[in-house]
C-alpha cells in the first residue's frame, strides 16, 4: 500500500460528472458510470499506484468522493467484503473498511466487515494505517468497536499466525497495533509474544515452542535450522549452505516468491542445486497443492532477474500447470479475445509510491488472452491500439511465451471501436467476444451522442443477437465504452477469479 497517501492531513473531494456522455481521462467520448458501478470497478481493480492518466492522490480523492456520494454503509460494507474475498484485493477493501468504520455510527456493519476483510496481519496494518491518517476524520482506533474487533482478531489467531504476521509487516508493524489498541492476551504464551513484539522483556520460557525455537536460532545460527517461515530466517546472517537448505525446505510459495533472494545468496552456484530447485518449481503436484494461479506465477517470472534459464523454463511449465486451477469455458464455442495494447496499458499495476511492480496492465491482459487461447480450441485473438492485428499464437508454446508476444505489440493511442468494427465488417459470428482494456479510448470521437464502440456493437448485436459481449475493465475509472445490456457482462478486476465469473455468467444466461 502507498503509505505516503495516508498522512495526517485529510483528503479533499473532486467533482464527478454524471452526464450520459462525458469525456474520459484520455479526452475521448465515454459513458459515465453510475456511482455504485464506478466504486465497484475501483474495488475490483484499483490500487493506490495511480494510472496512466491519474496520480495516486487523484485515485484517493476520487475513491473518497465515490464513497461519500454512494453513502450507503451496507453496500460499501458488502463491497469491501466482496473485493477482499472474491477479488483478492488489498488496498481498496482496507480503504472501504476505514470508511465503514467512520460512518457506521450504530455499528451494524463494521464488525462483520472487519472480520471478513482483516484476514491477516497485512490487512490489519493497512486498516490501522488508513484510520490513523485521519482520512475519514476519525483516527482513534482505541474506540470501543475498533478495540473489540482487534481484540477478537488476536484472540482467534494462534501465536504462530500472529508471529508470522509480525514478520511480514514493518510499517506499521503488528507491534505498533498492539501498542495502540492494547489487546488483552488470552494466554501466558500470547502475553509473552506480545511483549516480544513490542520490544519489552519477555518470559522466553512461556513462548510457544515453535516461536521459541525460531527465536533461539535467531540468537545463535549455529543451531539446527528450525522449520520456520521464510521471513523469520531470511534476515539472518546465514551461511551459503544454510541458504541452500532453506531453498530446498521452504514452502513452494516462498520458493517461487524469493528466487531473486536465493540468487543473491549464491544458492544457484551449483548445477545440482539448480536442478533440484527447477524440478521443484515445475512439480505439478506442488503447483496444484499450492493452489497457485497464473497471475501469481507471472509476478514471479517478471520479478526474477539473473536466475538460471532452467528455473525460468520451470516457471513456464508451472504456469501451464496452474491453468488447471482455472475454470474452463466451453471449448467448442467460437470466441474472440480482443486485447488493448495501447500506451496506457503499459502502465505498471501496483506501486507503493517508491517501488513499482514488474507487471503491467498489458501483461495481465496478455496473460488472460493466452490462457483463453490455451484452454479454448475455437478462439481468435485480436490486439489493438489505433490499429488492429489479427494474431495467431502457437498452442504448443507456453502461456508465458505467448503472453510476452502479445504484450510486445502496440504502445500507441487507444481506439476501442476497432476490434468490433473489424469483426462486423468481416461478418464473423462469435458466441462470445471478450474485450480487455482500461477503456481510455480517445482516437475516434465523431459520434457525439454515443461512443464508436457502442455504435458498432449495436449494429453487430442486431446482426447476431445471440452473441455475448464480455468487457473486462482492467484499470479503475469512472467511465465505460459500452452501456449495460442483457448480453453485455462487465467484469471489474484482473485476478484469476475472472475465469470463474465468465464461466458462471455464460452458463446462467443459456
């Protein structure tokens, strides 16, 4: 989360245009979304990283304004829960929880929202950071309802879980939350743990045995390495053999996420170790057991630098295995996938204000497209910016290879009408047209009472009334290119749940 956005100074609101036809952030024609729809889009796609057309502060102000305009505690509570549980989002559900905290005066929804959103230490620290910033005019989490919720969080989580959370959060830390909220420990071991986390003298002998072994090893690394969370060991002055042991024994997820760290500590300096790790990375059972999705492996692939080629190859294989964790759309349906590869899609997805992720919006769009092509036999691919390219990729190449090929195209302006215009001109009938874009179309504004995209979709749907249009909005904004319709599905988000949403919708409307 971008911590710089949540200092002590409250944010100011910005005006949102609610006219039928408006100008989007890129200056093109668009339909303004209803406030609830716009807020939902932000909840499922947004971060505080900013976009190609807005700064992080703009995103914050817009989001706060939308919450205040909707002004429905029950709706925003449910949206926060959905965004976290179904969208797997972090920043925005934390923000929505903060709004509910400040506006749920009767405490009808806050407790339930908190329990469903704050499911780990990171989410707890996010909530605390947002509230103490005074963004919503209430910065005291020592209030009764906040303390009760935080108390329950610490009561229901084990010592092991709380200790693991403390390793993952430093600004603010779990210890900072404990100091402020003052939860009462419900056991002697938890009391000792709380003292450890806030820097007080603690009764070492009262710590949970699992934590005790870790703390002992942290004090003396000559002891046998305990089976412990990666973060509890990675900050220590380990020897090269110990780093190799850690790489071979840590969880599959930790291995995938920390390839660069292992590289820096000379884990890959022998072929034997490299072969063992590559074999583990592409172990099908480990991939499926971890329930890892394609997007997560893409993150690992793009973030990894300098690692041996055999390990990068293993990530390619693991990606294809992970596709088995995604639902399959009827593979016999004629489908077209239209991917926006314009300049705005080259923007990076997440940032904390100082660090930028390696993954861009176009990479995610390309990943989704290549996954669809891999799982659906009768599928055409179109990539577009101001031009359209019909593109064929090999089903024998890995998903990552094909995603990189797709993402390498384009970089110009955005004309969202081009794919549907081409499909209509060539009279190609599809059962499903999937459109992936940030919707910041601006190249063709000749029609004043609609958008070019809507105009051509109207013509196409008259010619082929059974065709379904699925618009995946991959970046948050207050506008869209196509209005609501019984044959139009708007999906907000870019995680792997998108596959499930599409599958369920297509089955329900048969």
